C-alpha cells in the first residue's frame, strides 16, 4: 500500500511541476491576381435616318450616342475601327460603294471626329480602376455624312471597339 501511495504522490508531483506547452506554426499560400479588363456599352443609338435635304447637306451628328464604361486593374486603351471598308447595302437600289469614312466617331468633349477605317484608332486611354473612377466612363459622339453621292436605302456597318492593356 505504501508503494502504491508513493507512486501516486510521485505522479501528482510530476503533474504539478509540468510546464504548459505551446506550439507555433505558420502557413503560406499563393494567390493569383490576373489582369482584368471589362468594357460595357449603354445608351446605344438606334437607327439614324436622313429625312431632310439639310441632313444630306450637313450630315447628322448624334451627341452622346453611347456611353462606354471601363473596369480594369491595369492601365488601358480603347480603340475603334470599322469591320469593313464599305457599308453593306441592306435594301434594293442601295449603293454598294459607300465608304466607312462617312461615319466618324469622337470622344464627347473633343472637337475632332475620326473617320472610320479598318485601321484601329485610339479613342481613349485611362488608368486602372472601377467604372466610377474619373475618366473610366465616357460618352462618344457619332457623325454620319454621306452627302449626295450615294443612293437612298438602308445600310449597315460593324464598328469594333477594342479594349487593351497599356
């Protein structure tokens, strides 16, 4: 019995003198953050009609024809070009040779329009940030001036906007 009591006392004294243990560890990880570019168009103008002789004499300018909003985590550039060098006639009797250059685009607030060609032209550059960042949302104006050189009819042309990293 004495031996059992001594063993119990020895175990209790070991437990009373034991130091608390702590362990430290660390971990690490890798995250991938990639370049992100987003472009959004709103308020797109629909069909533009030439209804009076003055429309043919002066052309038609549509201010704020569309709003472009860019979201990006890199500096960016928006360029514009026509898909083809001529408009596609969509009705009988329409001219087949109306050039894309009768359509011109500018950033709202600029005074000079850029006639459309199949060569890409810079429309705007900007800095990273959300669309609400100063300059990442802007309006464009269009000008169409076929004059009297082309037959009446309906026409179509594709315009390509390209958003690239600067």
